[in-house]
C-alpha cells in the first residue's frame, strides 16, 4: 500500500469516527479543546474541513450567481478572473491559453485547446465539519445540511507533456491544474463570520485508477491570511469525499 493509499485509509477512519450525524433540528454543534490538551505549537494556525462532494454540470446562471458570493459581480470581473488564471498557468506551467475569448471565460465554457481542455466549474459541497486551531485552542464545528460553495477554472491535460514554466516536471495524461475559490459559510452556532479562500494549484494532480487523489494549493484566507492547502480525497463518478488542511504563515 502506497503512502497515498494509507493517507486515504486514515481519511476514511477520521471521517467515520469524527463526523457524526446531527439531529435534524440542529444546524451545527461546537466543541473546544484548551491549549494544554493539544500537542501543537501555541503559535500554529491551522484550518481544516471535510466535505461530501457532488459533481454535476452547472448552468451559466449558476456559474455567474456563484461568483457573486466572492464579490465577482460583472462580466468584466469574471473575465478578469479568467485572464488571471491564464497568466498563472502560463507562468507556472508554460501552458498558453490566451486564445480563449472573453465570452468563453465569462461562461466557463468547455473548450478543447489541443494539449489541454479548459472549463469553469462549480461545486456545491455538503460541509461536514470545520476544525480551527488558533493560538493553541482547537474549535471543531460539526454541521448538518450546510453547503460550502467552490468555483474556479480548470485545465485537464489530454496527453503527457513536460512543463515549460516555473514548475519542473511532467504532466501526466488527465492531470489537472486549477484555481480555487472556496466559500465557508457563517456558522449558526457561534456567529463566526464566513470565510473566503482563494488559491492556485502548486503542481498538477490527478485521480488514480482507484479514485484516490492528493493536491496542494497556495491560498489566501480573508480571515487568516496566506497559507498552504493540502487535500486528500476519494473521487467517484458523481461524488467524492475530501478533507483539506491549511497551514497559515
């Protein structure tokens, strides 16, 4: 069993033992652990969450409406986000997608560019729990029927190829690079404010034949600042389970 398989196995154990089913009338519950019970540096700042994913096609209206959660309200705003993604993949991986039109970016259209396929995406995830470790105190919030939205742009490689950008390595066929924009909703338990997390993949990632994956993004959180996001998950044809941990600088 590889380290990735072991990691996903641990994810399954974590998921089963820590994500409990709440009574239907409860929106969420919160548990806190004081610093003297934690084996962590008192200055360490970590945020993690677990979600159930459901993959589905989205309408252009859903694409535009979801962007509004992130203050991206107009056509020019969405196109700018798309151009920023194009600039990122050109610099980081040497992939030129500048041929995409403003309309294709605005609508998040599926576009075959030869070596890669481009599209926008929207994930409407079911949030299970959020864990925050800040200044030696751990707070775990368990959720019931609460959604976490994610949106962005993605490229999928149609063949194996060498990177020509800052990242040195080889794209495998079907490897993915993307932007991410995650909206963690306001907690109904303790009135904790919503958080917006934005980022870009640091390397191409892919789903193996058993449905396992791992990935890393450089991110910025409105609440916590800059950090690195590490995620592992299991992907199926129409659904998945992911757990994500962010460490802030």
